[in-house]
C-alpha cells in the first residue's frame, strides 16, 4: 500500500518552506552587503576592445595577419586588494572606475616557435593599459640618442591618449644589448596618487621603436609585507588542517582497498561516477581550450601543445579525478552504509522507483532548504563578522568562462566534483571513522566538521580563522543532519550551492542562452524533484522504499584469519661463493677501480667546503645587521633574473644549469668550467643571512669556502629609507669603488646597463658590468653593483649567455611530450606494482605487530633527521612573516614529513613480512652463515657495475659534449649538519628497508599478474618500467640519444643485477643499498678538505666495513640466539 505524507511530513515541509522564505528575504536584501563586488565599467567587451588593440599595432607598423590571436580578461589583484584595504571598497570602486586601470582585456598575437609576440591590454573603459613587442635579444635596430628616444616615448603616449603634461619623469635607464641600445623611461602621474601610492607609466624604447609600455599602481613595499604577514596565518591554519586531512585520506585509501578486496565496495556505482567524471573533466577542459591558448608558450610547437593538452589535461585529468572520486566515494559509501543502515543507500538511488520514494522526495525538500538556509547563514555571518572587523576581498564580476562555448559545463563540474568528493570524505567517511577512534558521535561530528572547515582557511579572509570557523560550523550542522536524514540531502545541497555560486555570472549576464543553461545545470535536482511530485500525485502516495535502505545491501563480514603459529625458520639451501662469482666480482671491481682513476672531471668537483658555517658567519660578521644569523650551502653560479620581483631590476637567480651546458656545448672543457666556478662566477659557496624578523633590512653575504673570503653581498632595505638622489656619474663612481673591496679587477669590464629606480626618499642605481673577453662563444662574466642613495647594497658575479640559449633548452616538441607520457606511464606502473604487491601479500595475513615494534625502534632516525636539518630548513624565512608563525609552519611541516617517513617505514616492514614471512630473520646468525658471504660478493659486484656505468657515461659525455649535459653542481647538505655520519648510517638503514620492501612487492606483484607464467623473464618487464622512469622528458633533440642511452643502461643494469647478481638472496638487496649509501656519502664528504667532514667520512667507511664483517663472519656465540622482535 502506498504511503501518503503524514502530518509530521507536512510539518517538516512547512518548516523547510518557512526557512526558504526567510532565507531568500535575507539573501535578496543583504547578499551584496556581505559579499560585495568590485565595480567594473564594461564599456568595451572582449570583441569590441579588439579594434583598439589593432589600432595600436597599426600605428607601430606591426603586421599580425599571419599570427594567432587569443584574448582573456585579466587584472592586477594585488593592486585591487591594496586599494580596497587602504580606501575602503566604496572609494576604491570609484577610483578604479574613473582613474586607475586595474582590469583589462589582454589581446595576444603570436606564432608558434617564434620569440617575437605582441600583447596589448585594453581597459574595459577603452584605454590602452599596456603594450609589449617582445623583440629578440639579437635583433639589430637603428641607434638614436637619449633625447630622440624620449621623444619616441612621448609620441607613443600621445597616440594612446595619455597626457604627457600630467606626467613627471622620475627615472631614465639604459641597457646595451648586442646590436641595439634599450632605454627605459619612467613617469609618475602628478594628479593620480591612489591611496598615496605612485601611479606609474613606464616605456621601453629599443633602438628607435617602443617595445614596451605599461601603467600600473606601484603598491608600497611595506603594504605588501604587511599583507604577506597577514596571509601567512591563513596558510599556517591550512597547513595544520592538511595534517589531519592527510591522515583522513590515508585511512580512506586503506579502507577502500580492504573493503574492495572483501567485496563491500559497490563497483557499478564507482564505474558510473568514473565515467561521468571523465566526461565532465574532458568537457570542461576542452571548453577551456581558448583560455589555455591565451597562455600558450611560444617555445612549444603547436602540435606538442595540443597533444600535451589532450593527453595530460583532458585524458589524464579525467582519469585522475575519476580515481580520486573512486577512493572518496568507495570508502565513504561503505562506512556510511555500515554505520547508518536505516538511511537511503546511494547505489540504490539510480533505480526508477527511487523517485517514487517519500524519503527521496523529502531529501529534495531538505536539500533545497539547506541551499537557501546556508546561503542566508553565510550572509548573516559575514555581516555580523564585518561589524567586528572581519574582511574578505571583493568578488570580481567576471570570469573567462563567459568567453567559452559551453560555460554551463563549468557549472556542472563545479557542483559535481566538490559535492561527491567532500561529502563522501568529510561526512560519510570521516564521521564514522573518527567515531570509531574517539567513541563519541558528537566529538566525531565536531572534528570532521572543523577539519573540513579549516581546509578552506587558506582563502584571504581575515581574521585568518574566520573562513574555517564559518565553514566548520556548517560542517557540524551537516554532521548532525547526516545522522537524522542521511547523505542524500547533503549531496543535493552541496551540488546545488556550488553550482549556483559558479552560475551567478551567467545569471547576471542577460544572455538568454547563458541564463537558461546555467539554470538547468545548477538546479538539476529540481527536475527529479518535480517528477517525484508528479509520481506522488499519480500513484496517490509514495511506494514502500525499505529495499532502498543501506540495510538492503549487506556488509560482508571481515574474513576470519586463522592465527599463524610461529614456525621454525626454513632456509633455502645455502648459497656458496663459487669461484666463477668470485672471479667475476674481482674483475668488475678491478675495472671499476681502473675507471675511477681515469674518471673524467665533473663540475661537482668544484665542491670543497673547507670552512664550517660558523666560520663563514665569522667572515661575514662585518655585514651583519640583524638579530638572527644563519648560514647555508648554496649551489652558486647564478645568472641575473631581471624579472625577479624581490627588488627593482631583479636579482641573481638559482644555479644556472643552462649556462653550464652552454659552456660545455661550446667546447669549454670541464676543468676550465671548474676554474670559472672557482675564480669568476663562484659555485658551491656559503650564503650567510642576517635579519631581524618583521624588518625588511637584511643582508645576504656570499662566502667562498675555498678561499675563506667574501665574494658577494646584498643588502635589502626599506624603500622609504632616506638617501641621496645621485645622478648616474656620481653613483657610477661609488659602484667602481666596490670592486676593490670584493677583490675584483674592474679594468677588464665594461658598463653594459645602468638602471635607475626612483624610490620615495632616494634614487637607486643598478649597474651591470661585463668582461670584454667572453668565457666562450657568447658567454660572459658579469658583475652587478647596486647603489642605494650613496651606499653600495649589492655586489654579485653572474654569468650571461644569449637569451636564445634558454629558449633552445626549454623548447618543447612532440618528442618531449612522448617522453613525458612514457615517464608518467613508468611511474604509474611502478606505483601500481607496489600497491598491487602489498594488496596481494597482505590479503590473507597482515603482519603488524613485529613491523610496529621495529618501526618504533627505528623511528628515531627520521626524527633525528628532522632535528639535525632544522637549521637548514629555517634559512629561507620570509621576513615579512612573524617569526612565530614561520616556526610553527616549519614544525607542522616537519611533523607531517616525519610522520609520512615513519608510516612508510612501517609499511616497508609489513610488506617484507607479508611477502617473506620471517624474512627479516635471515639476518640472524644462521641466515648470515648461509647467505652472508654470497650477499657481500653480489652487492660488491652490483656496486662495481653501477660505478662502471656511471663513469663510462661520463667518458662518453666528455668525448661528445654536444649531446650531453653536465648535470650541475651537487652541493651536499651534510656540510651544514653536525655529525652527518650519524644521519648517513640511519639513512642507509631506512633506504635499505624501503628498497628491500619495494623489491619484495615488485616480485609478488609480477608473479601475481594474469598469465605471469607465460613470460619467460618477469625481471625484463620491471626493467622496461625503469627504462621509462629514467627518461628525462625536458631534454633537447641533441641530447635525446644520450638520454635514451642512459635509460637503456639503467634498465639493462637492473635486469642484469636482479637476474644474475643479487638473484633471490634476501640479504643481498638491503646490504647493497646500505653499502652504496654509506660509501657514496663517504666519497662526497672526502671531497671537502675539512677535518670534521673527513672524520665523518671515515666513520661512514668504518660502518660499511663493520657491516661487511657482520654479514660475512657471524659470531659463533650468536648460534641459537632467540629473536626478540
């Protein structure tokens, strides 16, 4: 008999209707008060702004008929927030509509694989905001004097409608490029000072033509630092939350795998969700192709760009999201079904009869009531919070999805993904999971709600906790509703609310297609709700729906595992050291030793830390200005990054691998490159940093550890600090005086660039000097000197190579895409083998007691590693951030990383025990007596083969430098760690355990493959995967043969060592890894002429010898000793 709505049901519906009515009243009256929008005067659209950009190109004599065109909406978010917080939204909106150009339509013309491209930004009100003609560095252009160049710049300003009389010239700079002179003119507006900040117009003139123009708000540096400090608390809250979220995800993966094996996971449901995910992600990604084209890198072939877009973004993204949802939904659904059997089963809702269910209908009612209620709650929350000083940035009333063909796909995706992933993980899974741990329903609801809530804390809302509190309270409410009404209303609410927020711009567009499609996409659940009402009327009631409950899908009981009695260890027959194996080992070692003496030079040979970090700090003491001083080893050998935002004019970048390869490819021997790194552009140096938290003033002093002297210096200081206003000649004299102080002969250098920067209370100059004689080809040594006022604040030696060399190195073709795809396939295959091996091994028995005891014993290793490396981790502190916030952030990161390491160590022990029960007992006396010496011979042979391969490849690279890469300088962190040998020994143990577990899991996974017996050599399959993983996907075409050879030799070496050398000797694998780590670290330490490092290297060697002796010669007294673990 069909069931009619009861008085209780009508009461619920009435309450929901009242809630909706009241909520809508609040929303319609105060929504934009709680969530204000930035005001943009859209006089020009993307299409109507195009003719303005084309007129600028025409006046510049630029023909773009054969170029591709792309356009997007963009803006200066930092300047927008600066004006909002400084002036208030109302005043900021007036200013941004009338005087200051914060947003623009960016029009771009480009040709694939051609460096020159053109960009023009047009404000929505029609003004030209910026122009860029990216002229190649080696282009020849006519030479004109500075006065003529200024006239060219002013003429451009007039043509784009800017009034030069309102502008005051504040800086003039000059660069000498290979075949032209580049001049930069900077003006400040005299009538516009947004929030007291300069409104700056900058024009670059290359030769006799304008190549760049932009007008921007120059946001004060102190404001940016204050904002960074404020945002750091948001990021800290998010990082703390991420620790709990990682724990949740790991638990979800474990539950998913165990319940999948048990047969509890509803595979058809996951299959349908996966298919929908692939379709939606693929559709959304394809729909965003015009936006992706706007960001196209001209150093990538168009075929490679499209191929990578389809394979990685469309296909890879779809599969990735499908896997994410499979785990989220699979783990959450099974715990939800088990904990709440009385509620609707999600897998059952796809039946036609579900729409005739009363519980389904009421879920629609509750879900839509929640949409209105929570939206009203958010409005009220932020209106009240604003009264107490809360703040959030204004929404920008535009999104590039409006320029896509099918914007409603984005609406579907925005509702589909978050609703499924978050509701199943944060509600359906987390609440039952935490309830099992804490034995409290209320506590589990609160914890799950706020873990979900503070996952949103990284938004820029202030105070930092406000967003987490707001969403967390919603999460708590949803947790109680889950127990009362089930999961379906929450899914309906979450999908609808996210889809509606995404669709707001479409609703406000006034375009009928946008409005209708957005309505259908965001209110998709309204259609089945109407069908449910129609069925209720037709059937005169709701049909019984007991078979739609979770209880109708039984939970499979956990398999009973018979207790495993301790069995005596059954060793295979002993492996004797045969004469043939001994001779092979001796031969391999002999060849390795001969090759070691003939080893070609390496750029890493320049590493030689003869002094400690403390000694470096003493040498740098004259430059110390802060309350805290730290030293860290750095790679050095840097090039200048003109686009670095840290300071006007840029700054030295990190180690320049491209420049090293450029020298190598242009016939400079490695020994000469080492000389350059020692005498001209220092590599492998100490960087001493002195600072005071929350003060910009700080110094970086570079100390050469080979010569024990200062070779570089950089002082950052407040831009408002008072100083002299010197002209170029006066500052140039001061800059030249710095060379003697840093021991550099300036008689061989010419001035190439003189850049001027007008600060609020002083004028700064940046001079780039260049040696007349190139290092090789077109590579030069440069020395950069910055003069702030009348003080030298920077002295840096860098390397300069042609820009084209960077483009050649970064060029992406179809070959790179193919290599990348192979690399990803290889990584996924190895990961799949690892997971499959663990599942197969632990399916019948999961040993955890002994692995837990062993992990507890060795947990001190990752903990000690985190403690001893703490000093290095805090070197990169941002002085705009409160010291306590930064330290808390580092502690949380260290705890999370150490926890992951300990967890992996436990899984490694468990994997070994599951694959080879009592396999760890092979290290007892009898096991070592049977297999120890054979393991030593096998491990030494394997290490010898590894050394031979490495040296032969280095010799080949030296003989054919044009097809090889130098690999860069490898600066060991051990030079800045007290007693690195202690860490080396612990690291050797951990690596040996982890490596052995991987080998064991690979073995059982390969043997468990379907039709595994049909493969004559399973090791060859593993070698193929390692071949793919060894590929360097960002290689150049010239280096591709060497990359392929390197990967082939890796695969062959793995096949040879596993198949014929280490074989099935369980001791050989961990022993080989441990010896390799110890001896490799010892060799690295011995490279440095420093007594404490040499002592630690000797300790590493002694540890390796002791391990060899312990493995080879077990003590008779150990016979019959019981195992305590």
